[in-house]
């Protein structure tokens, strides 16, 4: 009999609009390959971009916040594994899972360190230099790290974030698992330099670093590129683009705001260079991985490439200087040899850092080990037990108070 997995989603996954949606789809596919029977539950509303989970043989269940119906639901389901999609879901439902499915393996899918992203964004808005002390002292860090301790293992997508959790906060390595994007090794020919044209930038408009990157392209980088390449075009793609981005559409200067790309792979495959001047954020960037998968060299920043390539060369250029950024983009666009070498490096990075087969095997082995040794594993996590106890006596009764209040209204 197959084991049951419950995924509590922050949103219904949208792999065609967000990297987080793509990440969740990969996790679901991995669990299906492991033989799990999956139920996906969420308090959110679906959108036109939501993944068709039923076609993947995944059961769908809407759930409510601060409502005891979830207690009945999870007792009936009896899952062996529960995945919280981001720490906010663990905060809301973790105590209920611990009380009504105590033997279930609890996994936190972080996506990225939200506190790190938020602290960097705040520093950027205030035009201040960022350092890790700002992250360590951020109130969201306390919440996020508490969730990590309360779970049996947390999935980390970035090597940088693994390092700072272990080195800066001394979180035990057995509570963490580095599991980046998992992709198939390329086995088909890639379009050549000659078959491609134009620059491309892609990113969800609800994500502040993406909107900021478009502004940098429009005001700082594209004028420098256009000056040397007067006929070049830059195509801006992304779902949920705000009005301020749509108003940047300027065909006379080759700055074309295209909106949502139904097939991002096709868009990237026909483009010659991807531009990603990301100034803040966290995790690893799905757009940059998609560029590697389509053989498209990239120019990005140190934060853009953070945690993605170890100490190996990038598939293009990494720089935080906009003049150098523009020159690197022009060089990649013009020089076939440099472009081909960058493309080859991207394929190498895929094979050595994001190999789906190898990563799924590591993930499966960790799950099996945790399942067999769960009691011992938890006995070593005293801080987690302490935080779980505090949560059970605070969050639990706050949730019950909210539920009771809602019934009287």
C-alpha cells in the first residue's frame, strides 16, 4: 500500500508564472515517482494559471484557516508525510499536524529564506548597504527559524542559504537538506547562435525584485546597449506585470513589454541573451536555470547568481556594475565563440548541480532514513521540541479563540 503525503500549499502552484510554482511541481513529481498518494490542500483561491493537479492524479482539498475542520480532515487522511509549503503554512497548521498526526514526517519547503529577501529589500529601499546582521535581527527570521526547528527537515534551494543557517545560526545540518531545482539532463540539440536574436528578460510582476530589475534595464542598461546596437530589441515577459512596467513599452527604442509568456521555453530558446539585473532577493532564480536549460547565456548580478554555481564559472557574466553589465551583454550578443562557450558552461552546470535523477535519489534516501529513525531524530532536536511545546500552548489557543469569535459573528 502506497504511503500518503499531504502538501499544505501557500498557493495553488503556478509553474508557468513563478519559479516557486515550478519548484512545487518538481517536488510533486518526485513524490509521485517515489510511489506516494498525494493530497494537495490550500486556503488560497485558484487562478487561471493554476496547475491541473487532477491530471497528475493528485487529490485537491480546500482548507480553512483557524478552523477545526482541518483536525477532522487530517485524522481521516492519516498521512505519513506532511509538506508545509513555506513557513507561514507551518505556523498556521504545524501545531494541528503535530497534535492530530504526530507520527507524520514534517517537511518544510522553504522556497527561499523569506526574511533574507525581506531584509535585503528593506535595505535597498533605504539605499543602505546590506549585511547579514540585518537578516539575523529581522523579526521574520525568528519566525522562519522557529519553523525550521519545529520540522523534521527543511528543504533548502540555495547553497548560500544552507551556509548562513549553519554558520551564522548554528542550525544542525541534520535538520536541513540542500535540494535545488531538479531538471532532466539536456538530450536534444540547442538552437545555434545564428538561429537566435534579441535580448530577453522574464519574471513575475508580483515579485518586487523583478519589477526593480525592469526599471534598471529601462533606465540604466538598455540605453547603453541600444547606443551600440541601435536595431536590437529587448523583450520583457512576465505574468501580473504592474501598470508602471506596461507603460515602459517603447517600440521606437526596442524596449518591448510583452506580458505573460505562455511558453517560456520557446521564448528563451529563440532569444540570444537573457538579462537579469537583480538587486535584492533570495533563493535561486528559476529564470536563470531556464536559460541554462534552453542554452541561453545570461548576464546577471551577484545576488542573481547567488547559491547557483558553487565556485564554477557562470554561463555568461556576473557583475553589479551597469556599464560592465551592458558591455558584457553586447559582447555575448556579438561574439559567437564567447557565446558558445557560455552556452556549454550552462549545460555543464545543469549536469553537475541540477541533475534530476541524482537529486531525486538523494531526496528519497533522506526520506527513508528519516522515516526509519524519526523518534531518534526528534529526540536530538531539543530546541524543536521546546518550540513545538510553546506553539501548542500559544498559537493553538489563539487559533481556537479566532474560530470561536468567527462563529459568533
